[in-house]
């Protein structure tokens, strides 16, 4: 019984880590996208 519980816990931990990784990737992408759109806006304002 203890071994089964341990295996479940391991799988759960792996899933949690994968979720954290996906979340941080999404946050990084949103930051990058924000920088990109800010740069595009600045360029549009500076364009003659």
C-alpha cells in the first residue's frame, strides 16, 4: 500500500512541476509580447 501511495505522489509531483513550467512559460511569453507591442507602438509614434 505504501509503495502505491508513493508512486501516486511522484506522479502528482511531476504533473505539478509540468504545470508550473507551463505557467512560467506563458508568463514569459506575455512579457515578451508586451515588450514587442510596446516597441511597435513606439516605432509607430516615431515614424514620420
